[in-house]
C-alpha cells in the first residue's frame, strides 16, 4: 500500500492506542490486521534517508508494543486460534533486522521462565530462513555501524542468552550444536545471494559476514561453523572465479582482532593446500596478522596440530609466489629454532618432533634449485642443530636430530660424504623420512598419520636382513667367493628315453617343431590330435606362440593323409584364436586378402573366424583350458582349492543326507537352477574380426580378383560378416558394425549369383536383429525405406525359393518398424 509517512504514522498510533486501551477482542484483532499491513508496507518505502529512518522508528515502536503484550491482558481477549497467527504475521512481515532484535530483547527482558510468545516466533523465524534476509539487510550500506554491532552481539550470543533466560524451557534449536550449523548454512545462502548480485552487475559487500564469522570463531565455535562452510566453499571455488574472490574478501575483511581465529580454523578444516589457496588467496602476503599466525605461531609456538594440517599449511605457503619465497624464510626460521641449544634443553619433546616434521615437509616442497641457492646457510644451521641434539640425554631427541640431519644432507647434496648415522628405526623416524620425499602439494589431500614401511619389517618384527638361514652369515666371508658350480651334483639322466614315433609332444614349442619338420607321420598325427588340448590347457604359452603356430597350421599340407586332418587343424586354429584372440585374428584377417593363397585356404580362414567368434560369444561354451581375455591379455585361471585341514572332509554331506532322510515333506517342487551371468567375450574384440574383412574387399592385393571371379568366396564372406554382426548383439559396437554392413550389402543386393544374394539377405536379417531400431531410424531412415522396397521385390520376383523365404523373414523384422517408419518422410 502506497501511503506516506504521516498517514502511516497515524495508522500506527491508532493501532497502538487500540491495543493499549480496548477491551473488545474484535477491535483488537482488526488493529492487529492494520498493524500487519503497516509493517508490511515499511520495507522499501521512502525515497530519502530521513523518511526511511522515520518509518523504521514507527516500525520499532509497533514491534515493541506487540512484544510487550506478554505482560498485558489484551492477548486473552483474542480467540485462541487467531492469537498466534496474528502475532506471527506481524513479526514475520516486519523488517528481519528489527523483528530479530525486538524478539531477542523481549526474551531477555522477560521475567518468567517461559520467555513469552516471542520464543516460538523466533524459532519460526529461524526455521523459515529469515536469517538470510537479516544477514543481507545488515550488510547494506544504509545500516548504521551501531546497529551492526548490536546485531553481531545478538546473533553470536543467542544460544547463551536463551540458555540464561529460558533455562529448562530452552528450545533445541537454540542449542549451540544446532544453532551454529544453522547459522553457517544461512551465511552460505547469503553468500550465494551476493554471488548472484555480482553476476547481475550490482555492488555487494561481505563485511558484515566477515565480522560475523570472526566473532563466531573467536567465541570458540570455529570448528562447528567452518565444518559447514569450508567443504561447500571448496566445491564452489573449483571452477568459479567470482566465488574465489568472494572467499578472499570474506577472509580479508575479518577485523584484525579476530583474524587469527578465522585463519587457524580454515587451515584446520581444509583438506589440501590447493583448496586452502582457493579459500585464503594471498592473505598471508596482505595481512601481517595472518602472516604471523601462518608462518610463526602455527609452526614455532603451537605443536598440537596433526601432520596433515602441517602439510596443508606448508603446501599453501609453497604455492604463494611473490618476490620473496615464504617457504625459504620459514625453513630458515625452523632450522634456527631447531638448532637452538636452549630450545633443545627447555622445549617439550613433542614440540621438537613437530618442528622436525615441519622441516622435512619444507625440504620436500622446495625445489633442488631453491635448496642449492641456500646450501651453505642450511648446512651450517643443520650442523649446529645436530651438535646440540647429539648431546641430549633423551634418545628420542637424538634420533630426531640424526634423521633431520640426514634428510637435509640428502636434499641439499652435501657432497661425496653425506651425513649418515646409525640409530634404531621406529615409526616416528620412518614418518619423518617419508615427509622429506619430494611430492606435489596435491598428493597431500589426505596424508597418512603414520607412515609404516611394509617392506622393512616382517611379521615377527625382524628386518629382512635378519631373516635367513643360520648359515647365511657364516658364508658371507671371503671363502664364499670361492664357491662355484663345479661342486653341484649332476642330475641322473640314465633313465630318460627318446620319445616314441607316435607320441605327442608335451609342450606347444615341441608341437611347433614337429609341424615345421614333418619328419614322421605318426608324430604329426599325434601332434594334431593333442594340439587343441595343449592350447586350451596352456593359454599363456599359446599366446606366446599363437601367431607363429597359426601361420604353420594355415600353410600345413596333409602330406601323410592323416585321418581327420582338416577337422584337427581347424579345431587347433579355433583354439588359438579363442586363447590369443587379437594377434591371431589380426593375422588371419590380413592374410585373407594376401597373395599366394588358394581359395580353400581363404575359405578356411573364414571358417576359423566364424567358429572362434561363436565360441567367444556363446556363454554356454567355455574355454577348456581357462578363460581368455578379449585382447590376448593374461587369463584368470581358477586356483585349486586349498587342502582342507579337516580329516573327514565329507562329514557335512553325511549330516546333510541324514537330515534329508529323516525329514518328511508333503510336496517338493522341481528345483531348476537359474541362468548364470557370463560376460560376452566377443564384444570387446568384434572390431578385430569385422573391420579388416570389410575394409579391403574392394582393394584386392592380387591381380586375380577372387571376390569378383569366385562367387563362393564372396558369398561366404558376406555370410561371415552377417554372423559377426549377429554375434555382437547388445554390444555397443554393434551399431557401427551394422552401419558398415548395410553399406556393403547394399552394393551386392542385385548380384547375379544366388549364393551371394542369399548371403546379403542373411546379413540383412542379422543387421535388423542386432542393431537397435532407433539407431537405424536415426542414421539410415531413407535406406530403410529403400530396403523395404528391395525386400518386397525379392520376395515377389526372385527365382530362388531360399531367397524369397529370407526376404519374407526380413520383411517381418521390418514390420516391427512400421509405426516408426510411418512418421518418416517418403
């Protein structure tokens, strides 16, 4: 409602007079409605500062009258169902700043233990996220400095005030463990509004939020608040420069007297120097108090921080690039304190261990060039510290001095004779040494607190040098160098006999030798009979010689009329293709178009590829010699079960049989085991089978074009390609295979040879079964329409009955696309 200050003042004074003097409940209710409207009209009214201050004065007086009603009697005149609604509406419609201050003051001034009706209103005020508007309003430039100070005190001390005044009637929302996380979330929301305002081109200030954060942290609630703020801000600042500037300004605007609490809390709550750099920015270079805290107090005066906090802090200092390297100065200060004789004598051992860890972390962060520039100074400081520490009576102090000296000597390249000490190794010394190894700061997001070397100690607590045979140390003298192989007893080979003429080799290398020499018909036959079994039983050996053995088998001739020669050779090549898939298949597909091969050899290659693909794709067919990986990698053999320690391993079966025999069942259904999920081994290698065959069909390497002159080979090739696409069903690569096959068969659809036409129709059916329909409709919609016309023509006019049946089957498959095809343009 657009009323001026004078008119609004009259309405407010009339409402206050009514509330103070009326005894009529209806009149009081209407006065509260007018008061609510007046309070709602205050926000945003007035064009000058004087008018706004006048409106705020009227607003404050009305709220105080409503808050003081808890001591009056006019509330009892209102109906019970309207009492709280009218009061809540008045406070929630008012300015958040004035409403919050009025409610907190009313609770503090209330003499009873319940706090009056302002307690539930304040609780609702916090639950409805009105605090966000309060924080944004307090950050405006028009808010007076005195009002900001009052707000800071009221907001940060609300749990204390409520606990003191309400005592047992205190609400759970006002407990510190609930209130301060809520306040942190409201601060995040207020920062989000500031971020959006900056994005929109408006000016905003985070000074009030900085003061609020500083005061909350200095009161001892930094961990509670920053555990909510830091993770969210770390996520927001990953890729948003505006958020980074907001975080930097949020820390920079913290008053000097509260800077230490904020910076220390952020360092403790942050995971990783990179995140710390995004949140703090260059505060260590801009603020003297922050520099003192981060480079002196955190490292030399305090020693209770964890190693991960120390790593994050020093990693942050290493990232700050300026005219002077802060980390170099820090290292000099640490070594100076570490080498101070009074410090060694009077400082706690825990503080000395903390400084030792800080020194090693600095050594790991500084580059060799930086260390080399200060080599002389660092070495002198180190030697002074070692001298005073070796004179200590505490073993721990001496060990730490020796470990740090060794680390400094190793990192600064102290010449041909680096420092080397003998001491008892423990967890602390291993941790200190591990911190010295150069690492990028990003690797210290979550550093371990205890660096244990698994390879330095056995389960019994002995080092590897101590574990050995008793005679090992005795033979370590000069006499052991005189030992030679002449003292070894030769193995007795008198019982060995030559292999018989019809015996098969025991290893694949022996099979390869037999097939290359072809000296005996019996040995060749035995080798061919045992070859498949040896390949499947020894997959690792088969992968080593698979390509060479495949080459020998492909060129092998039946010189001795071996029974079942073609079948044995084919089974062996299929086993090789299944075991060592990629190299064998690449060789076969390359040789299919090579020169100096007969048609039977090319057909044999196609048969081997088809059978190998079927075995890889069929989940029911398992490799007899162990599963093979898709790319010829290492298999996953099934390890034999360990021997049971039970002397009677069958007792469980015996007990189960007795229970079954003594159990009476009225009915028992037939139990059928469900199918076992098995990975499709063909899907990862389908491209190795398919694409080399289809890429070179129009680029023969021989003068004789066998694909054009021999329809049998072309038909078998088309059938094989269609089978490969069908076996790739449900594989992601099936889409690419199907599109390539569609273009191939489209050029052969009117081939004069019947066998080739049958192959094209078979490939068409495989394509429609394997490739998802939506991808076909998306990629080749026009071709599908033409394919429908072609299949209709073949089903009606082709002279071959098989072609007509296959065309009808393909039309049935295309009929499933009819509804989708109807929406396509003709």
